[in-house]
C-alpha cells in the first residue's frame, strides 16, 4: 500500500479548493429563522449587517447579496456549468431565458451557462412557523474551449430520481453513495446537461455525497494516474484514510492511482467527493466568467454590457415564487415539471 495516498490536505471554509475540471466549490450552511410574508428575514434580524454583501455568519446565517430574502440576485455567467446540490432548504431559480423553478431537499440543478445568461438564486424562507435551515453545495464544472459558447441550458435532477446506493461491509455497516454524476460499480447517475464535460464517460466525472454509518468501511476504487480526486470531510468525528487518522472540516487531495480505504469512527461521517479527468486547458476565471484567456474575459464583459445576455424579464432583481408554490421547474421552451 502506497504512503502517497493523500497528496494534499487543506482546511475547509465557505469556499473549497478544487482541481481541473472543477473551478469552484461553495458550501452554504445557514440556520435561517422563520420567514415573513415576503419569504425573507424580519427587519429586526437584519440590523448591523453589511446588507448587499453579507458573508459573515451572524445569528447562524448570512444574507449573501440578498437584501430581504437571502441569496444571490441577478448576475451573469459564461463559459462553465453550475451544479447546485441542495441537501436541505430551497432555492428559487429565475433566468434571462424566462426559465424558473423552486428546488430543494435533495434536488440538484445542473445549469450550463455556455455563451452567457443571467440568473438569480434566492433562498426563500417558506416556513413561517418554524426555522428554515439551508444546506447546499454549488460546484462549478469547467467547459472545454470548444463548448464555452454552447446555448445555455438547465435541467433538474429531482431527489426522487437520483440513484442512492447502499454498500454494506463485512460487519453489516452501511455506506450510502448519493450519485449526482458519474458511475459507481454497475450504477450510473442521471444524465447531466448534454454539453457537459461530465456527459462523456471517458472523462470519468464523479460527484458523490458519501454518508458512512458508525464503524463502517468503504473503498473508493483505483482509477488511473491522470485523474484528479478530492474528498471533502465536512461533518463527522473521526475517520481513517488508508489507516491514517484525519480531521473533519478538511479537503483531501487523493491519489487516483490507488484504492482508497475509508474507515469511519463511532459517529456518522459525511463527505463530498469530486473526481474527473482534467480538461487541461488554460483557465482564466474572473468574477462570473470562466474563459481561456484574459482577452476572452474582456469580451465577455463587453458582450454582457451590450446584450445583457438576453435581458432580464422579471419584475425584480431577486425574484421569489409564492410561498404556496411547491417544487417545480419551468424551462425556456415553456415546459413545466411539478413535484
């Protein structure tokens, strides 16, 4: 067994370190209070906050760029994809192509920004008689140069449809793999967006949520020496990677050419796993755009200024749907899915 299993360790905060083909990963965990009639936070709870740019946890939550409803009002993207994994709570989506939706409690939105679009991601506090905890990951997956100007696209991976695999070890203990992207043994995830780097199996993109019962064991298979793989241990107490004790709230860059043996301690452990073959092209990430050169970044800003990537068809910059609205997706072709 190689001693070179863990190639790098890094403490976790709000923004997590990633590797090609991934660009960015954010971990949002906020304990929002009861919502008001506008699905937002009461004015009294907003005192002494840096409203409009509130990224400091206070009273258990952040407002981000929201002013009454927490979240991210209208902003543009070009050149990459967002994969938004909502474990708890809800997100209200609206975009410049007229698409909209509410998703959460296990749903995943896969959105290809491609040539450019605007969207808003708000966190409606739908419960007025109890708290509104929110827990989500947003992963940015790069697009290769040939696909950076594909038509914007998004799809929903509904919680009820996402494969959940239970692996029982020799001691009868269970590890659960929630398969957002990729494959595990004979199991395959739902299809991602069609132009995604993840849509080609040879790119071996895997996005998993791993939950381990106390005292369970699980092996991450060996792949090859070119793949990048990162394990984010975000909740738990004790865990071993190939016999080495590791700490919670850390990212572990792992050797893709080795089998990885995880042995959990006496409490449940929770991990995000990101893996994929690198695109191996120049990356210039600047604000909301991810391109190959600075010239392309400048062009993205110029194009956005000229076209607004289709404009903004909504009556406010931070649209939310009504509190009665259940989980749904309305696509730009007017197709509607209700859950």
